[in-house]
């Protein structure tokens, strides 16, 4: 059975008339006039929680009404015992002629909602659309929410209006959050919780998505966020502004691995940092692609990042736009960075660029390929404190503002790294490999381009440099005081 609940403003002599009773017509359509002093449930009766039935295929429309004010929560369907599915809510209301409270939902909004932790009821294929109005409840707005079960294929679309508190969610759950979506084309999300395609507070977030074309998010944004793993989540930004200090994430894992997540940016502004995938343990095969827009974060942008595990097989592609700080394909704080990659064909990086980075561990088999664009600082295929092994940098165009090399280790050895140059400009030194302890078996191959300082096959600060080579051919250019 389908119930429709429609809220319409009723104005008499510039006063709002409050009618709190429901009129149920033969087609099960429920109408509410004027100011509503209680919760609204598509499958419930006047202000009372529904009797845990008919929690599918319900619809609540609150739109086009002058002076509408709802003093409670709104849910298309609510059930504490079972599944809530295929429910819908549309909000399209506005402030009206200075009337206090007009155009405001004073509670939270849910397409489908199961509030019971014990019941483990799922939220599936629910949807909300916000076109205008203000939602001021402390939790925010949700396509679907399940306190004990999974949330799957729920959606939220925001075209305008304001979420004043809480957050904006395609879905949120204690179980898995799977294939949920948040689309933002306008409006403002002011809440301190941020914006999410899907979020799981206990388990895995998989296949969730945020698509942002406009509007403003004042906190952080996540394609998918899981306390467990974050797998194959996605964020695409073509416009709008994300002002959160921590920035934007294709996928975020608070206690597990991030794998196969993706961030794509074609326009807009991110005030913080940006990550294809962020993992507490491992970050594997995450991806970031930037063709436009600006990322202003204090740390930079990363294909994949991990606090405690290894970063492996992550990628960053930059074709345009601006990153005001560093760019790295894959970063491990204490773990190794293995086989990560950055490819640059255009745009500007205000810091340095690195295929793989590790603060404590080693970097092995990472790569930077540069065909165009500008790197203001230095660039290395891999840069790691614990050693740099078989990393590679290839340059065919673009400009690097400082030094460049295949691999760099400021605390260990550099071994078997390579830099190949066929075009472009390096304004400082070029290295096959640079190692604090020793540098062995590194190589520089130069067939073209311009180097304005010295060239080292391998260089070590403390120990020896053995078996390093420099090969020069073609029309390569050097400054008059270059040392090779």
C-alpha cells in the first residue's frame, strides 16, 4: 500500500492556521495544512511513530507551500523491527514574508529510517530530494538510515536549501553501507558532520558515491566512510566548494584498509587536502584524477594514504587545475610505499610531486611520469626515510622548480633508481638516486630537455656511491657551470 503525505501552507489574514489532524482520503493520501507541531511519517499517524508496518513505498511531499513549518522529524518510512525500503521525501519550502519559523524543518529528515539497534532492520532504496528550505535538526538529512542493519542503494539529492546542523548522507548505518549516493547541485551543508555518499559506523563502506556540481559544504566530504574497510567508493567534483579542514575523500577507513577508491576533480574548490583513498591500515589501488579546480590543503593531494600499513598500487593523474601543496601517488606514514604512480600532463603543483612517499618505511618501484605542467618544488619517483629502491622518473615536458630524481632516501640507501629525461626543464640538480647512507647502481639517462644545475647518477651524503651512471645523448642542454 502506498501512502502520500503532502504539506500545504494555509494562510488566513496573514496568519498561519495550524491544523494538526490528518485527513485520510480513499487513496490513502494524507494532507497536512499549515504549521505542523509534531513528527511526520509517511507510514504513520499524526505525530506518532508508525506501528512497524507498511514501511515500504511511502511518500512525503513538503513543497510549494507558503509558511510551512514542521516542528519535528520527517521520514518517508520508519520501522523499528523490519526493512524500510523504497520510501521518498521531497522538501521544497521557503521562508515567507518574515513569518518566524516559515520554511524550516525543525527536526531531521529521512527517506527511510530504522532507529533500532537491536532489530537490525535494513534501509534499502530510499530517497530524499531537497530543493529549498532549512533543515535544523541535530542529525541532518539521510536518504536512508539504519541503526542496526545495512544501508543499500539509498540516495539523497540536494538542489538548494540549507542543512543547518548534523550532516548530509546518501545513507548511514551500523552495518555495511553499500552503493549509496549523495548528489549536490546547490545549497549549503553547514553541519559539523560533513557530507557522505555512504557511512558505516561499525563495518564496511563499499561502492558509495558523492557527486558534487555546485553548492557549499562547510565541513569534510566522503564518497564512502567506514569504521572497517572502505572499498570502491567514489567522489566526483565538477563545481562547488568544500571548506572542511581535512578536505575530501573518495573513500575513508577509520579502522581498516582503503582499496579501489577514487576521487575525480574537474572543477570547484577544496579548501583542505584530497585523497583517492585513506586507510588506517593499508591503502591499495586507490586513484585520484584532477583535470581542473583547486585544492588548497596544507599537506596536499594523494592517490592513497595509510597511517599504519603499506601504500601499494595507488595512482594520481593530473591533467589540469591547481594543487597548492604536495602531490603523491601513495603515502605510508610508518609502512612502505610500493608501486605507486603519478602522471602529470598539465596543471600546477605548488609543492613537490612523488610517485610514492613514506615517512618511516622504504619506497620501492614507484614512478613519476611528467609530460607537461609545472611542479614548483622537487620531484622524485619515490621518496622515503627508510630507503629508496628501484624507483623511476621520466620527464618529457613541463617544468620542475627544484631538483628531480628517480629515488631519494634521507635516512637510508638509494639503490637501482633511474631518471630518464627527453624534454622539459629541471631548474636544480638531477639524480638517478640520492641516499643518506649510500647510493649504488642508480642511473640517469638524458636525451633532451634542459638541466640548470648538476647531474648525479647517484649521490650519498655519508657513505659511498658505487656503480652509478649518467648517459647523455641527443640535444640535451645544460647551464654553463653544470657538473656531471
